[in-house]
């Protein structure tokens, strides 16, 4: 009887492996080291691929002059407001659509018909509506965040066990309590999946909008130095976007672990 138990334990041992915290850093560190070696050996001309050390040197200079922070704060302001607006609207409407069959029948076709439209293609129209300023860029980011969040929230609500909803109603819960205590917790995994997907989309739209209609911001900075063919400073913006994406994902993962300790 002991051998089968030992065999079963060994078979599922890989599911219980504990990965050290530094493991997530190894891949990025290895990539940077390989990148530096390629550049040091002049396998790729510096104009096309500057070394990480050269990029860091220029990044330090841009920090001292304040140029980097000025563009970073402009981008964080836009993406922060746009992301929050799109996420709040997406979660709220997704919960309502998932809970109400009438709303589902009316709103779902509208959402799925607008979702495939590239949001950046709407920027000229939005500029026409709101004028040149922060509003068009925030709006385009909010639109890009809204759709993946509302679709994932809607799907999460539909995947909640109906038995739990019926049990809550049977014990006297009203609609608000059913949404707050049953549907929302049950759909949180799907909601966070939508929020993570929307985080990447928000950065893509941020850069696109800033390249088209902004004087400040990471996207405008990347476009400016690309036109001047100063690739070290261009790569500063690219790596900064990569870092923001990583921090965005880690922050959402931390929040998910706090709200979903059972996952």
C-alpha cells in the first residue's frame, strides 16, 4: 500500500514546487547580459541596437536634466486617469450586463460590434469632439481599457455557479447583496484577467496617442528621438515602457493575491 501512495506523491510533486523569488529576475538579467555582450562584440551596429550600459548612461543624463521625469509624469497622468475610468465603467457595466438578461440582450451586441474597431483609429474623431488637449488621449485609453474589462467581467458573472445565486436569494438576499457578496467575489478571477489584459492595451494606446497628438510623454519622446536617430534615448523610452508594463502587472498580481487568497 505504501508504494502506490509514494508514486502518487511523486507524480503531483511538480505542482507543489516552490519557486524562489529571484527566479523571476533571472530571465531579464540573462537577456540584458546577452544584449550587452552582443553590443560589445559589435555584432550589431550601435545605431541599430545600443548597449544597455549606453542606454543607462543617457537615462541618467535625462534624469538629471529633468527631461525623463517630465515625460514620465505626463504619461502616468494620462494612463492613470484613463485606466481607472475604463476599469470602473467596465466592471460596473459588466456586472449589470451579466446579472440582467434585458441589459445583456441590449448591451452585448453593442459591445461586441464596437470592440473590434482599432481604438487609435477613433482618435481623429475624438479630437474633433473634444479638441486638442488631455481629454482625447485619456478618452482613447479609457475606451481601450473598457472593452476587455467589461467582456471579462461579463464572462466572470456568467461563470458564477447558479446554485450559489439561488441559495443567496432563497435566504432573503436582495439584488444588491447578491451582486456584492456572491457575483462579484465569484467573478473576480476573470475581472483581474481583464484588468491585466487592459494594462498592456492602455500602454499601447498611450504611446500611439502621444505620438500623434502630444508634445510631452514617453510616446512623444520616443518619436522625437527616433526622428533624430538618437537610438540610445529612443531606447530609454522603450525600456521605460517595458518597466511600466512589468510594474503594472506586478501591482495587479499583488492586489489579486490580497483579494483572492484562496486562488
